[in-house]
C-alpha cells in the first residue's frame, strides 16, 4: 500500500511522446501517523532498469513542533513555485539530477 494522499496537485508536462515532466504538491500521512507536505519534480526514467519515474527535486516537511501544516504547505508551495520558473524540459531536470538522458 502506498502513502495515503490527503490532498494532491499534479501539473504534468509532456516534452515528447513517452517522456514526462511532472510537478507535484501533496499533503500525505506519514508512516508515523503525522501529516507531511511533499513538493517534487518528477521525470520519466530512461535508466537501463526501468524505474518508471524519478523524483529529481523533492522536499518533504513533516508537521511537528517545528512546522505547522500552514507553514509546511507555504514552504512547499514556495519551493515548487521556484521550480516552475526553471525550464519545462525533462532533459534539463534529468541532467540536473545526473540521470541518463532520453
């Protein structure tokens, strides 16, 4: 069973057929029963072993004494907004993460 998603927003960009670039913002339950906010850039995998996709820039903020849910959500939105200003090209993100090119 996967991580229970409470709220999810995915912005999907397709660079070319079969390729994928996705920007994710999610509120999830952690294994320890706490809320967390995830922000990530996700690309299609072109490794020899097909992993389907890779998170190439991910941030997870667990709600705790350090972060309230609104603070975690705001920080994750700011993180993702910065990533949306970068090139909307999956190859750019794969190169940035040191992943094999298409």
